[in-house]
C-alpha cells in the first residue's frame, strides 16, 4: 500500500497538529521516515479509543505537551516533540 502524509488517518494528523508537530517537516528533517509514519498510521487505525481521541483533541490546550495515555503512538509522538524542541533550542544560522 502506498500512502503519503496527507492520506494518514485524520486522528493521527489531528494529534500531530495538537502537539504542534508538522509531520511533513519531520519527514523533511529526517526525524521520521514515511515507512515509520505508515506504521504509526496502522496503529492509529487499529486503536480501540477513537472516541476518546476525538474528545481529547476537542478539549486539549494547544500546543499540547503530550499525548493522552491511551495513544498507541505516544512514544513516537514524544520523540517528535523532543525533535521540535531541540530544533527550537538550536535555530539554524543563516549566512
């Protein structure tokens, strides 16, 4: 199955947005591969908590500091959040 970032499950994209993580930027930066995103998408699709996820996404403050405990991609999102924070702490210099 060929899948791109835009065809990932909407709840997974919503979680990334809520966390302030751009999946596209993470792929460009090499923080995650498309194959790893596909694995995350499969876990998201198989999750038993889509209703809880929708509720969390509608009620969370943005950017959220962490995923809810039931998220099957918690470890991956935690690593992506750390990558975002590290990039902010060491902005690239121009010139």
